[in-house]
């Protein structure tokens, strides 16, 4: 699909820029006409909030009095009709949220995002290049939508609030309106859903398509995951950044930024087309924005009291382990200090001298003896202290990260909602924070709770952070997991006949068959250890783990690990051919592609430094496999999201994405019906005609359900015909 220059075509894609817009000229719009200080003070005094006014109040007051901006809350019925008509006639709507501290989404990101007080919307009608790019065109207009909840006693404001809400809904829910552009569009959608929670269902904005320069900039350069709006301007639009202006000129600064956002989006979309990324952007990444916004608007209920009890128990266990460590060391030291631990292990106990034929790891910078997990594992049979430290670290991580970390996200609530990041991982994966759901351990951890009553046996306590997450009353958790998706993709990409043969039997245990082929024994003779080795070796190949890393994972010497890898690649020769051809292609083109066209440039592939070049080669292979898996999981999210949002009966909600696994909250009465939809949709992604994907191996999805995330059991449903509909 080409980028058109006509105004009609601009409703679907931004206009192509046949020439650069002219350099900065004098703006056609007049200077700021903010009210005088006396008028602002009088307005503030009338509201009774003179002492609490901030930068935001000054900015929003200036915006509402600025002749270039229409305040939607002050319009009479006739003016409202005029604004709606202007909105319908606009080719592009450019939006940004305005925060209570006087900043917008176009300012550098802050550690804590301040509350939102309104939205500024640019109705863009002049798409030619004669207007200075940071100024309003003659036919452009601006509207400010103040977001506020009217108190029950202030009935006179309900019509104004209703108009703003309905106008915003028209902007976000109608595919017939103009093209939408917003930097950090997901935040805008999530804020709207949260603000109007009682009046707006997530299904009403599920079809929203907002072009987001943050997403398009990241697709063009996925290694640049932290670009601000000003960074994107400097990188892609070649204009000097706008320096913050004092006083009333701040309104002009916001307007200029909003106008430039439109032209930046045009430039980025042109680059996406030139680099063959437009289909991926429009068919996948834009559809992810409302899906992630809906995820963030859903509440995930937590057993808060159980979390607190677990935190207390783990705290007691840490104190016990500290005492044991002091007794084992024969002195008091700070257990969490690597420096003090190093002194005890290697200067006092001199454990390194007792290591026969073992090369202990060193620290990277100072080349001192390491106190890492790998080092402690090698020392644990020589003295009780290393094992105590390993257990202490495990308990500390569970308590600080998975228990106290979740509690800190809850404050006075009994639920949480993660922030899901679309543009933070170079392979295209989704990541999570506050809390990081994806880091929560899959398996429960057993903690030995010592007893101080003589004759009473020690108690083994099972800690499972996932068990603290519970569905609401009348609902059930449903998890859908792509089985061995990266191995299946490796089989598809390499076309290795032995790997392909493994997947012809849908009921087979893939890693047992793999170990059987690799070891040359029958499947019945494969031990659980050999199966686990086969699994680890496969993923060491996929992720490019060296022999040192693999030796630590398998608990064998580096030489044995190297032999395992070599013998595996000898058995599956086409895998080695795929790895070599991927690296050669990257050397030739400077980049690699996933199965759906996701792209990563690797300039270090030509580095004269062997270590840097080898790292780039590993990254090339890893990106092709893991990036392809990320593509499949995103497409599964989008397809299921589309089916639920278009259904009048289905109400299931996606609450977490764990790389190859999707976690839903489903009404009990709909569990079996929805489980069938999920399984059929995900497995149908073996063929995606719109993106030219036709996998040589079938996709397999495992389902499980439960009344807590930590107590999921396998869910079997009868096979039905695929019901996934293409986007």
C-alpha cells in the first residue's frame, strides 16, 4: 500500500512527502494571547484554589484563553456542532495528553507519570508543504478536552462532561473518522478507559487505530528502545529541538510540537514503507496498541493477606539463614555484601585452594574471585557456607521481587495491573513492569522452616507467588501456551528432516524424541536427565549460549558441554546450515528478518573485534528464531482480542502475556467455549496469508485452568474446526 498525497487518501495513510517542507518561516498564527496576570489571578481566586495553582494550572488556563484553541467545555450547542463538523472534515487528528504538572506526552518521560487533566487535539486539514511545519495551517484548528468528574451536586456541568466524553469516544472508536496520530497512543487509550470506567467498555475502543511514532521509530531501530519525542525528531526529522519557553509562550511550544508530530509521523511512515516494514506495522503493531491498553485497564485480584503472611515468613527465614551463615563462617558479616562474603570465602576459609581441577569464575572488571551463583555452586560441597548463601539469595529474591514487589504495587488496593511495554525489547517481545509478571517463577519453591521446639521436626513450606493471584468471583483463569514454539520454528527455518519428523506425531513428547534421535537409543531408554539435556542444548543453540554458559546450566565441564553441542549439531546437520546461512546473510545485508518481516540491523557483524563480531552473529540467529516466536504470540493476542471484542456474548479478558503463553480471566459459564476459540485460533496461525506465513510444522497449544494462577490443571477440550477469522 503506497502513501498517497491526496486529502482523501490521507484518511488511511499519511501523505508522502515528495519534498522537504520549507525551513521555518514566521508562523501564520498570531502570538499567544493568554489573559493578563490579573485575569488569571481572578479566575483562580474564583475557584478558591489560589494557593494550590501549579504550572499546569497556568498552562491549562492559558490554553483555554488562547484564541487558537477551543475549550470544548465552554462551547454552546451551536459551537459544539461546528466542532464536530470540523472533526469530520479533518484529514488527520493529532492528539496529546496534558498532565497536571503542565507537561504533555511530548515532554521527556518522568519516573512517575503525573495525573492527566485533559487532551489537546489538532484537527489537521492543510496537508501541503507551504505551511511552516511547526505552525497551524489556515484551515487547521485546535480543541482542548478537559477531563473531569463532575460531583453529584454539580448537575449544571453534566452536559459539558457528556459532550467531551462522547466526542472523545467518537475520536477513538470510529474507523470512519480521520487518521489518528498520538505519541504513546497506548497510554492515551488506557487513560481514557480508566477515566471513563463506568461509561466506556474496552470493546468500544478495541477497533481504534492510532498511528504512534514511538512504535514506528522502534520498528525502524529496535535497539533504540528509550527514544523520547525530541529524540525521534532529532533522529528522523532533522530539525533543531524546541527549547522550553517561559511564561505564556509555552502554549505556542505545545502547538508547535503537535504540528511537528504530524510531520514526524509522515516521515516515519515513509521510512517504514521504504524498508518493507509497513505491513508489519499496520497489520500487527497498530493492532497491539488497543489490546495492551485493555490489558492495563483490567484489574488482577490478589490475596493480599496471603502475600503479607508470606512476606513475614520469608523475613523470618532470612534472619535464620543469616545466623546460620555467621555460625558457619565463625564471624559476623553482612550476608548481602559480595565484598564481605569474598573476604570470608577466599581470605579466611581459602576455599579456592581446595578446588581440584576446577577453574573458579572471576569478576569481569577487577578479576577478583567471583561470589556469583556459578562460583558458589562449585564451592558448595567444600563447606556449608556457600549452600547457605545460595539459599539466602533465593529467599531474598522471592521476598523482595515477587512478594514485597507486588505488595508495593497495591498500596490500599486488593488488585494490581501491570504496565505492558510494546517497544522495550529488541526481538519484538512484550515486557512487563510494576510488577513484572513475566519474572514470577513458574514452579513453587520449597522453604525449610526450622522449629525451635525440641523434638519437633522441621516444616517444609511451599511458596508460590503465582498462587496469590486469583480470579474474581464466578470467573476462572485460562492459560494457553504455545508448545515448544521456538523448536518448531527452528525446524521450519532449518528444514531439517529429522526435526521435521519429530512433529509429525502430535502426541509425542518432543524432547524425549529429540534425545532419542540424538543419543541413538529408543524413546523408552531416554532418562529424564537426557531429556532435560536435550531441551537445554536446543535452547543453547537458539539463544547462542557458549559452552561456558551451557556447562553451568547442565552442571558439566565446558569440554563436555562443547561435545554435547557438537554431537547435537552433527545429528541435525541442517540446523548448523541454517545458523551459518543466517550469519552469512547478515554479513551480506547488515540485518536479519523474522518470519513476519521484523527487522534488526547488526552493524557489529562487520566488527574487527572477534568477540564483538561473534556476539552479533549469535544475536542474528537468536533474533530470527525469538523474533518469529514473538510475532506469532502477538498475532495470537490480536486475533483473539478481535474475536472477543466483536462478540456480543464473550467477555474474557487477557490479563497477562508471558512470552509464549497467554493468561485470560474467563466467566465460568464460558470457559469451555472460549478455550476452544483460543486453541483453534492459536493453532491456525500455522498459516497467515496476509503476512505470507506458512509453517512446515503444526503449532500445538496446551490449555490449563484454575481458581488461582498457582493451581492450574490441564484442560482438555474436544477438537473442533478452526474458527479464527483473518484480520
